[in-house]
C-alpha cells in the first residue's frame, strides 16, 4: 500500500463546500461548471493585486539586487500553493478551498514586505496588517466577491496561535497558516546567505544549512505536520519534537538574524514616499496607494524625489495611482484597517451563492 493510500484511510474532516456561508453578494457560478472555491482561485489569480506580487518583496526588495534570483512574493505564494495542495491531499482536506486560501493569502502585502506594514503603522498611528487588509481589499477595492471561507482563511493566515483564530476557521485555513511559515522558514536562510547578509553560523542545526535545500526543509517539516495531524485528527504542527524545534528556531531567527538586518535606508525611503503620497494624492487614500505600489515603483519614486524634491513628478504616470478608488466625499480615515469586515458571515440570509 502506498503512503498516499494509507493516509487517505486516516483523512481529516474536510470542509464541505455545501456548508459554505457563501459570498457577500449573490454569485453567478457559471451554470455550476466551476465549484465555489475553484471560482475563488480563478478570481484571485486573475486579479490586479495578485499580479503585482511579482514585483513585491519576499525577503529583499525585488529591484535592489540581482532581480532574476531574488525571491519575490509571487514565488513564495506559488510554492505555498503547491505545497498546500500536496498536503491537503495527503490529509484528505478540501483541496480547492486550501488552494484558494493559499493563492490569496498574501494578496495585500505592502511594498517592501513587512517593513512597508511597519511604515504604514508608524505614519498613520493605526496598526496595519496585510492579512486584515487582504479581506478588505478583496471585498471593496478590487471586489472579487470571494466565499466567506476563503476570506476568513486569508484573514487568519497570520495568526500563529490556532486558538486566536476565528472560531469558524476551517482546517484548510489552519493548514495554510502552517504552510506559509514552513515556506519562508525553508527558503529565507538560503536567500540571506546568498546575498551575504547573514552568516551560516547564525542558523541553528534545525536548518541543516550545508546539507539541505529549501525543498528538503519543506518536505521534512511537511511530513512531520502530516504525521502529527493524522495522529491528532486535526491539522497541527505544534507538539512533536520536530515542531517544537521548528517554532523555537523561528523565535531564534527573529532575534538573532532578522533583528541584525539593517533596514534604515529603505525605511526612511518608505516614510518619505508615504508622506509624499499624503500630500500629493488628492481625494485618494495614501494607505491603499502604498499597498498597491510595487517595489520598482517605490524605487523609481524615491529616486525622482531625491533628484528633484518631487517637483517634476506626475503621480498619474504610476500605474498604482490609476487603481485607486475615490475617497467618499473627501473623508479621511473612512476604512478601519483593523477590521476584516467579515461579520456578514454570521448572518444566515447573506449566506448565498
Ligand atoms: Fe506568505
């Protein structure tokens, strides 16, 4: 008996599409030819926000180094999708739902990665999180009318504590949370070493830096997640010795590796850009602009601001400015960036598709 057949007999409880809370507004599922979650996947992969991930930071700013080799947010997303599909199949979960959450999980990531999020938080005084904004973006600014389960999975993917996730989070949502961390934990060390910003000695043994590729690390941790999940009967990667080692290594690389990286120049550039957008964008929200901007656009803007103090810059030349909705009646602070606005999922009459 193959491993795949063996796992199938022990599969977890997959989320059943027929139990979905549906979409915010009625959706035409094209005569039932495409399932609800497959439709979510297709909408996300065709969206403008998704396409821009190819020029957004995963770990290094995409245009500042050898662009062909530095990993971008799109590559990260696609490996998360592939590994999520594989793992969901092994666990007997709903593969279409897991894939839809995985493809959308970082759809609203800011320019320059987490540094961009920190700058928005600093400049606005309101904590900005890409997972919450992902749910807002997909409902309002590029309305994709996704299912509740896909949106709640996007929202919850950054919660590293399963108990802190919404009560109705699906097992597929929990799986994407784990596969996301496994992916960057597997790949980041290689990028940091390749670009000589980290030393081999900084990484604990769990990474097997000289022996394993990123794919080896992903496979190792994924197999352990599958083993623990099948033993417990729910998606889990917390208690087996490999999981404990994994989470303590994650804490360690935050304190011993990421904190040593010098982001000062990029941070100051982003603050200048944000303040410039606040001044120059009339009737538009600078936060949405900042989130839609790609790394190349930010680099170009920074350069031109430095050369001319911004005098000759026509913002309409930048494609991100053409994607922005108008502020309603000139109101500022019209969006609560702390609220994923998923309350409609609890109202049965809205649950339709
Ligand atoms: Fe991610």
